[in-house]
C-alpha cells in the first residue's frame, strides 16, 4: 500500500529523509523544526490562499518544515497529529522553549499587565499552547509578560475526565471545513480539539479517528462519550439519545436526537459505519 501523503511528507520533487527507500523523490532532506507563532495557522493542500483548507495549526504547535518557498509557503508536517501540508511562512518562527500549558476555554486573551481593562496583545483559541513562567493569584504569565486569566489555561499534563463537556463549549460555533477553533470547526476537528484539550491524543480526519480510536459498540449500547461514525462524518454522544456534532446541514455545532441524525444522514446516502467507545 502506498504511504498516505497526508501523513507522510513526500512529493515527487522532495521528501523527508526518513522516507528514503520507501518513496520515490528527486531529493531527500532533513527538516527544520519551527513553531506556530500566530493564534491560528491554516494548513492548505496546495501553496495558495485559495487552496483547500485541510486543517489548522494552533499557536505553540511544532512543525517540521522540509521546504520554504520564495513565495512565502512552508511545506511541512505538524507534530501533534502528523498532518502534512502548506502553511504561510509568516505564521512560523524559531522553536522556543517547550510549552507548559494549553488554553482550556473557547478563547482567551493575553493582556500586557495584570489588568483586564488593558487592550489585549493576543487572542488565543482553545488548544493553543504557551509556556507559562509564573503564576499570580489571578494570572498566568508567559515569557513576554503577557497575562492570561489563570482559569483559562491548564498544564499540558492535566487530564479532563469528561471530554464531552469540552466539546459542548463549541455549541453554536459555525461549521468550517478544516476548522479547529471557536471561529469555525468541522466534525473531526471538534472531536480532535476536545480530546487533545482533555490531554488525549487524537488523529485529525474522520477515517483516521475511526481506525485509531476506541472499541466497537452498537447504537443500542450508546452512552456519553461514544463516537458515531459515518463515511466522512463523526459525532459525539452526549447521552444515550443525543448527538453532538459539527455538521453542514445545520452549518454549526448542534445537539440533536441521535435517531433524527441517523435518519437524515441515511436519506442522504450514508449509514452508520461504526460506534466506538474510548
């Protein structure tokens, strides 16, 4: 089977050196590890702003870059889920100290001092990673002395027992293919960001999640936290009868009866392919 180019950095003209002998390419190169410095960086299928949005990388994400073009595009692989694609070079900078915390609310601000009335320096989405160097009673401070509300960040080591509660923060967020934030999110992005914010690894695309996550169950056994998969779609059971999912029918993240979602999606030509319990 050929290697999936979405998870393996190779093209006909260039490939990662560790793939030498496994793929054909004109040259094999060592990558350079950089860091996402923008709150959200779009990862596109081709080096063009109008190209398909495959996913997004959030601040603090490490990216192994194998090519930097004169047109300002970096081709590389994300550290957290292995996704390969093109990012704007302006969204990347030298890799700094390893992050210690992640944003654990839908969106937070970094203030230039210990006063929420000050104009914020940055707005970060849930899942963004930062290095916190000091804490006060109300704030967590990074190396720039930007102050984040202490309740809005959590150590990377913290595990959240109920990832569904994390996903429920996104109710009403508009649907965006490839999106991974409260500005716009898709079905697999919702699952991924909820699990990752809860401290659990998760692949990016639906078919990857269906293959890698959980143990098979049936719809009749459904309980909170189970994942329901269709071809190209995934939802999260918030209880035995209710589905939470980002979907193009409602164009937002909604809760609806499982039976209604299953019936509607079946009418559109797709049956449930599996139910997985984490």
